[in-house]
C-alpha cells in the first residue's frame, strides 16, 4: 500500500494535513491579503476588542492590527521553525552519515562530541548559544537548529552503521566507487525515510522552541514579531486584555498540534510494525465468539476438548489455526500432541485457558470442559481462578517465559499466593520444597537467583516447579524440552514422568519430536494444518502409523545405534491456514493422494482404540465404528 | 553497588570537562569584546584595555580556559558585573527555587505520565486510551508559557484560587502550605509537556512488554490482570521508561526558564535570561555550567536506579 494512501487512511493525520495546509496557505498569501500594516502603531486605538469596528481580532498595546500581526507572525514562525528543522536535519544527517559510514576513530570522536552536547539540558544549550550570539531571530534559529543536530546525528548514525555493512555497499566499494559517491547513491536513499520521520516528529518542537526564545525576548526583536514575541509582548497586558495573548497562543497551539498529528501519521505510515497491527496488546483472556452448539464431553476425561475452533483475525484475513480439534485426558494419563510448527498444536493448548493472544485470536467454536465445566466463554474471574491452580502450563523457552526482573523465588511465591492466602514465609517454604521436588541442587540459594543467572535446564526445572506450585490436576507442557540439549531433555522428561506417577497428574505434552512422545506419552494425537489426522495409543501408532503424514514424521526420527535407516524430510511445506485446500490438507505433499482426497470433508473416524482421518491408510485398521 | 556508583562518578568527569569546554567555546564566539559590553560603547580605549587586562582577556584562549576551570574547581565562578556579587552565590541562591519547581514538575510528570501510559496501554483502543491520547496530544502541542498564562488568567484572576506569581508572598509567613499554594500552578504548567512525552513512551513501552512471553506466563499462573499490568508489565517497561525520565528531568530543569518568566519565579532560568539581555557573560557561563553539571550528576542517579531495577545490568 502506498505511503500516501496509508496516510490518508489515518483520519487524524488527514485532519492535521488539512489544517497545516490551510495555515501554510494563509502564510503564503499573507502579503497579498488586504491587511493593515502589522507594524504601524496607532496608540489612539489601543487594545480594541476582537470584532470591533475595522478590526477582526482587535488591536494590541500599540494599536496595531492583531489579525495582520498574527498572519505575519505565523509566516515568520513557520519559516523559522522549518528552516531550523531543515538545517538541523541536513547537518545532523551529514554528521551522522560520516560517523556511521567511516566508523572507527572518526565515529568515536564524533559520537563523543554528540554525547557531550546531549549531556546538556536541551533549552539551556540554546540559551547559551543565544547568549553568545546576542538576541535576535536569526540567532535564535541558529541556536534551535544547533541543539537539535545531535539528535539527528545520533539517529542517522545508527541507521547508517547498519547500511554501511550491507552487501551492496561492499559491492560498490569493490567496484572502485569513491566514498562520496557511495554515500550519495547507496547510503542516502536508505536514510531519507528516517530523516523524514525525525523531521516530522521534531519540527513541532522547533517551532515551539523558537517561539519560546522569542517569548523570552531573545528571538525576534520589535517591531518585527513572530508568534512567540507577540505572546511575550502581550504578557504585561494579560489580565486587562487577555485577547492579545490568546490570539497568538492559540495559533501556536493549532500549528504545533496539526504538525504533531501529521508527524504521527507519517511515522505510522512508514513504520511496518504498526502497519501489520503487530503492536496490539493481548487481552487478559482470548475473545470468544462461539457460533453453533456447545458439544458435550466424553468419558471420564478430566480435561476434554470437543470441536475446538480458534482463529486469528488479521485485517480481513482469517487464519484457521485450530479447525475443530477434539481430545481428552484422564487423571494420570499423558497425551502427546505432535505436529510441525504451525500445525496449531500450541494454539490448541493455549486455547484451553484462554491464553491465545487476542487480538488477533478468537475462539469461534467448540468446548473445553474441565471436570464437566465448560471453560469457553467462562467469566474471566472463573478462568483466572483455574489458571495455574487446576490447569497449569509449562512453556518452551524459560528464558523468555520467566520474568527477567524478578528472582525465581519471588515468582514461585507469587504463583502460590495468587491462589492461596498464605503468608510470605509459608509460601517461601513451599517454594523451597518445589525446587527440591524438581531436583534443583542448592535450592535455598537458587531462590535468590534471577532467571538469567541459571542454566537452561535449571530454568526449565523452575518452570516445572512453578506449574506444580498449586498441585494442579492437569499440566499442559508446550514443547518444554525443545530449547534444551539432549541430556538435559532426558532428565526433564524423566522428572515429568516421575511427577505424573507420584501425583496422578494428567499431562498434555506438546512436541514436534516423536522420540519424546515415545518416552513419555500413553496416547498420541498427530496434528496437521489445525486438525487431528491420527490418534491412538503411542506404541500402536509408532509400530504401525496409519496416516501417511504420521509415517513420514516417524521416519524423521533417527534411531540410536541403527545407522542404516535413512532420514526422510517431508517434501513441501504445510499449507497456509488462511487458504486451506478442500479435502485432506496433506494431499499436496502426499504420494498416495488421489482426486478423492482433494474433494469434500474427510472425517476423523474411530477404528477401535485408534482414530484416523485418511482414505488410504498405511496399515490395516479395525473397521470404522 | 558502591563500586558501580564510583565508576559512574569517575566516568562523569570527562563529560563535565566536555561541558566546560563547550560552554567556553560558545562564549568565545561572542562578537566584539566583553569589556565593551560591560563598559558601554562610550568607554575610552584605555579603559577597555585595562578591563581586558583585569579580566585576563588579553591572554590566549587556552590559557584563559584553564584559569577559568581551575578557579571554578576552587568554587570561584567569577563575579557578576550586573549584580556585583560572586556568580556562585547568585546561582546557588536561585538554583534552590528552580530545584523546587523543576523537582515538583519532575515528580508530577513521572507519576502522572507513567500512570496515564499504563492505563492507555491496558485499555488500548478503548475510551480511556482515546481520551488520554487526545489530552497527551494537546499537552505536547501547547507552549508551556501560553498554558501558564492561561492558568493565571483562569485560576488566579477569574477564580482567585491561587496566587498569580512569585514563590512567596511579599508580606506574611513562609511555610510549606504557602509555598505549595504558589507552587502548584507553575509546577503543573511546567509538567504538562513532559507528562505527555512520558505518557506516550510509557504506552508504547507497555504495549511492547505486554506481548512478551513472560506476561503470558503470569496470566497462565492465574495472576489477576491488575497484577499482570502493574507488577509484571510495568516493572519490565520501566527499564525503557527510566532513561526517558532522565531526559525529561533535563527538559523540566531547562524548560523552567519559561515558567519562571511567566510566574515571576525567582529561579536560575530567569536569572539567565536577565544575564543574557544584560550581556553578563560570566553569570551566564557560571549558571549554564552549574545547571548542566547538576543534570549530569542527576543522570548518574538515573543510571543507578536503572541498575537497581534491572539485575541484568552488570554493576
């Protein structure tokens, strides 16, 4: 989408653009308007009120026409503000590009100087410069431009450093181009958007600052007046004739506000993160917009998903991350959910407790029953009271999932105290016990550690301890061992297995690794493109996979001690879930697929203890029930 | 921690020296010579020459700089000709008033700005967010001196709630209550812009943090949303908010000059403007160096606060 149409879509920026356009136009045509001379005094007509005869906005303390002075003053203020911005941008960019492009000692020296300048309180430096040069509008302009140069220099340098080491710059150097030419033809075009953003966000400041210096009597000198000095002169009559202050003050406000609106619009239009809507914050619980009936749970499952559908709504696209998933776990059972990245296994897991980031996530169908209670659409407070207390999570990368600024002891204590009214001391004792339960050596001193002071394996043990803090019934482990090395992985798996047997926990274990499933899980469900394609007891599925995708996944696992078997990567990529093909989603990558696979819904059918969504199974199964 | 503070103090020395060099260099730009400025344009050449010698202005610039610097280190900032008293005495007298004003504004902008940013982020695109965003836009667009004038007009002249100017009444007691009465309007007027900047930044810092995995962990633990926002997210967001607070401290400290003019506050900013208009160079030099040095020291406090907040910073 083009920059201009993006800008136009931002209504506030458009308002800013229109107001600013109008003010600039007024300033441009001021010499042509039939206005009184702004500098001619007429002391007989001092302090005429606005709308009195012969004058629209009244007159000032010397009887000069305020409207005329306002327009001429606006002209001056705009010119000075923009000039300061352009000077600061050009010089700042030049300094920044030189420092960033040449690097090394040049960079060091320049940036030291810039840091020194930035060590000054901003306006103080401008005052010092004006003090040296003497009061006057031109000197005020120089001062305001000068104090803004470091800001531009630092910004532009950062960008240039990134560009100066790109391949195309190296190529240009090898081709024998001179530095000056490389800067102009290769570096500058990449830096200009940054300069534009920096200018659009600072020109308002610069107008304010020059107005400020004029207000102090250090800028434009009488009789010439910009908006700031108009305000400064009007100050002595503030109480008796406020209109002389209000008129220029409101004008500054309008100009700066319009520029700021426009500047924000420019920045948003040029910032790709805002464009993609990536800067929205997830709410406390996933949005639920459930259409259709609420399915009933099956059997004696402690946690039971039926027909769960979770989608991501991004702009006008819909990503069906989870397209009707059903599974359940009994107490003491471990269910593995396996699939490639993007298959929807994590989203399924997060949907259980409403933890899918929302926006953009929306649960659109199905039910999640915990001990018979439907959690989809349950009130937030109910959901929160179950989170961590009844159903707890273990996440993948504990460096990112533990709070970096709190000690692990405090994080454990918090997990306990949000659900139990116990003293800090009791909670701390419990936390110590938890760390011992997960076999962390020197548990006492570990309580005082921050996450970054621990190894990956230790951190993940803390993550597990935190999940166990409230003796939950169900633990959902979302790739808990993926970030760990193999020996640590084996330790964590055996720890989980022991805990499950000791405490009768139900575990839902999400992974992309069949090796892990084989070690830990009683049953396994294979997910592809947001749906389960095969489910059954782990050993049966491993021994005789029925779905071609399952067979391929198993073939990806190397077997220890047997060097003979070849590894087979699965050709192709999983389909995009906003554009699923009809029929079997795996058909495009499947060597057995026929026309029948590409037409119509293929049901997940039960065959004895197993379930399968395939027309051409790899192995003989019991007849469908 | 002690050694970290010491390290930061030592690293401030070159910055302080740099500041004196910059101020001296700027002042060396002065067209004409200060003696003429002091004595007026009718002074005889002999008198100008004598004063130049007395002020040491006949020596080379580098030598002058080191004389000036070594005098300053010994607490001698020179003598203000317009006030006929030592520069340091005047600056110290005035700086207290500025510190009261700027300090109050700094506390106000930190508390209100961060709170507004947090609420705005927590209710992104909701009514509170839109209202705060609008007020913030207004706040960062209004010149503080104009805002101050309008506050005087409304709250001092029309409503008579607060005194229109000064730090103390001309007659009467000087107690904390009286001071607060005089302080509230100028401190608010000075804080508005900085509050807007802090609120904006806090909002985006919070939005950034709220998308992190550890926030999801906090929610998965069952931490109530209030705790997620104010304990987990804000704590992490403060890491990027605090440097901005440091910048805003410099902004209120130097922006106080406008407010001091509007409210007749007897601070160092007003002193500087008077000194500039009277071409009292030593007073300007001394005032600027003193305030800038205080700001450098304050930034060390900011750095130490940052290191206390973020254990990942090596101290």
